[in-house]
């Protein structure tokens, strides 16, 4: 059961990462929020590598 939930979360994170990469903002304030969101996603994805 946990493995299925983990796989769903992993796929969701990958989808969010792709969306953020495609919709990268160009103004400073939006870029800060984008960078924070991307950092959180990448940090959580690192947990799945172990």
C-alpha cells in the first residue's frame, strides 16, 4: 500500500517539475516563488532516490 502511494507521489512531483520547467517566469518576484517551489520539489524527489 505504501509503495503505491509513494509511486503516485513520485509521479505527481515529476509532473509538477515539468510544469514548472515549461512555465518559468521572467519577473523577479515570480522567479523567487518559482525557485522556492522548484527547490521543494527537487528536495522531495531526492528522498525517492534513496
